C-alpha cells in the first residue's frame, strides 16, 4: 500500500512537473527582464499604421465607462479587425476621441477613434517574444480588476497561471515527500532546507522591519 | 533502469561511462537540493502570484485595511554636499530615520518643494519636504501581512515603463538578486527534471505527450496568438 502510494506520488510529481515546465520557464525567464527592466531585442520592433472608417459606435458612449464601455466597443474593434485584451480606455472629451489600448502577448495596438467621424487610426507594434513573456507574467495582474480578462484567451491564461501555481505547490509538497523517502539524503536536505528558510525569513524580515 | 527518485546503487557507475553515471547522480541530487533550498522562496512567489491574479479576493485585501499616520518634523535643509534629488532625499530620510526604496512619482517644479515616496514591504511613506519652511510632512501607510507578501513579489526597485526609477537601497538589490537566483534555480530544476525523465525509457512516451501538450498550450500564448489574430 505504502509502495503504491509512493509510486503514485512519484508519477504525479513527474507528469505534473512535465506539464507545467514550459509555464515555469515562461515565468522564470521573464523574471530577469522584469528585475532588470531590460528586454533583449532579438528582432527589431515593427510598427504599422492604418485607418478604418464607418465604425459602429454605441449611442450611449458618453454615459459608459469601465467594463460596459469595453463591451460596447467590442463590435467597433471587431470591425477594425483588432483582437486582444482591451486595457483602460481613455475618453478625451474635448477632442471627442477614444484611445483604446489592445494587447496580445507580443503585440500592442493603439486604436484612436474620432467619435464625430467614426474613424479610427490604428497603430500596431510588434513587440516580440521577450515582451510577450513579460505581458504573460504580469497578466492579469492586480490593477483594474473590473476591466481585466475581457478577452477569452487572457481569461484562459489566468486559469493556466493559477493551475501553474497549484501544480507547483503540489510538485513542491510531493517533492518533499519523495525526498523524505531518501534516508541517505535527509541530513544534507535538512541543512539546505534550514539554510533556505533562514535566508528567506532573514531577508523578508530585514526588508519589512 | 533506476527511477528518478530512487537512490542509485553503488555498482551503477560500472555499467556505463563513469561520467554519465556521476552526472545522472548529481543531476538528481542537485534537483532536490535546489528545490529544498528554494522551497520558501518558491512558495512565496507562487502564493503571492495567485493573490495578485485575484485582486478581488477579499481575505487578502491589504490597501483598504492599511493603517495611516501623518506627522510633521522640522528638518535641516540638505546642503550642497547632498548631490541631486537622490542625495537630498537620502539626507531627508537620514534625518527622519526612514529606510527604503526611493520612488520618484512627481516632477519637481519648485526648488523649495520636494515630494517623493519611499517603499519597503509593508510600509509606504509619502514625503513632502518644504525647504523654505524647513519642515517635512510624512504620511505613512502600513499594510498587513498580505500587503507585505504582495509587495515582496514585485519589489524590484525598477519599472519597465519608467526609466527614472532605479534601485537605490541596498536591500532592494539583495532582494532583486534573490529573485534572479530563484528564477535561475527554477530553470535549472526544469532542465534537470527533463534529463531525469528522459533517462526513464518506460515513461518517455506518456511524458512526451504531457510535455508536448504543455508546450503547445504555452506556445500558443507566447507566439501563437500573434499568428492567429
């Protein structure tokens, strides 16, 4: 019974670990970019501009804000063939303009809609793989939760990011169980576990007190 | 063929090249050595990542539950030896007995007025110095443990979209170095696990299917979405 349980945990540790390994790499590699505020330029950034007219804008545009505004702008964005996660929409009342940032990992699009003429100027920037990793690392993020996750794929990414956390926690707990079974490694393991705990709590204490 | 988590026998190295056996043994050892050392760091970043992804979880609310206090102090205006904004800010912080990462959030328009923020996990200081009045006003916000956990996840001292801010507190640099080390450790653990899996022929097929599925889904988000849309 104990042997079967051990083998089950060992197999789950292996297979869950394999499944999340690409996600862990995405989060780990992007840490270097975020910590050093630096993005490698593997390929040069490209930018294109185009104009789309006769956009279907909602009649009650002036009264909308937040998520209802984003939902109401979806048909216009679809007509303009702009897909992705819509960010915070800026309504420039004086200029009668809407500035809509739309993000796909590795691509940033800014849609400037002139409300009077129902015409949009669309600037698309291909920002590359490194930027895509950073975007994914920070998504959905802690800010403006009311408007976030308005694109299916970014909602799916949140599920996957959550799954990565849960499976990482499982992998670490099952890893401890598997290590405990290796009697010869217990003393070295305990020393490393203690050293890690000391470093972690020592640093956290020094930073916060 | 030994399994990844089983101890290798003493005669194993005799079966194959000595280097390969040694490499296999040390790869396995280092995999769980790294995991054990980084355990608490991994738990912090995993758990705080989960909380940051769910800002609506009320139990982890920190900012709305903050404790605030305001106080004003007299100060000695920083002399010419305090070079630039950073030097002046450091001198004011020294007088106030505050330590932390300095954050520039406003552009200075009046030489007599100097506003900046100081952050450290759990504590936020909003500082307004008036050089003409020789007084400094401090608004201090202290957040709960959830707030400390959230800030530790993002406490790098730099922001990608704001080149003005750079690390200016030694402990921020130490923490940033630990973030690098945790990331490097995780990359090593992933690579070492791939090697251990590949050394198990009976688990290669199912493992390849699962790894392929994970890579496919992850690849869709990293590069695929740009091709599709």
